């Protein structure tokens, strides 16, 4: 699945108890449509994103950056301490494209391709023959 949106906060790097690093960030996606009465309805969806491939990408993920992400969506639901039911959309990111950026980052585990206005960060290719 692909989504395009803007980061709502700077990316943060967290460590798991197994000493793996994950980059966490949030993306807002704006959508609009017309209802039966012809009124334009604006809707914003928020995704909590995680990127496990390389923590170096966090340097490029600043609030307001326009990104195109490839990955898979999941949901999470819980009950808050005040008893309110809560939920969120999670996006497990495998590819990040930065639109409008011109900086190149050091990325050792995957490949980085720099184009005129975007940087593409992808998972390393498998070396399996099948």
C-alpha cells in the first residue's frame, strides 16, 4: 500500500529491549470529497509509522516534510486509563520517498537513489535465488 502525507512531528529513534533500533514518526493525509448535498468535506487521517531498516533516515524526517510511503497498514485499539476507547492506524514502512528534498543521506543497509526532487530509500534486495 502507498500513502502520501506530511510528517506531523520530527522522527524519533527508539531502541527495543533486544537492542534493535526503530524510527517512529507520524504522517497526516488530507482527503476531500463532496457529499450528496454538494458540500466539500475535508478529512484528515493520521498514521503512526515505523521504519526498521536504518535509523539514519531519521535525520531526513522533519516535521512538515512531504513523504510517500510504501508498506502495510494495521490498527490498534485499547482502553485509556479514563475508560475511553481509543484506536490508531499504524503503518509499517518498507520504502520512504522524500518529495521536495535535495539532501542525500548516508544509508548503509539499503539503497539510496537521488533524483531531482526526491530521495528514495528502499529495503535491501534479497539474495535468494527464488
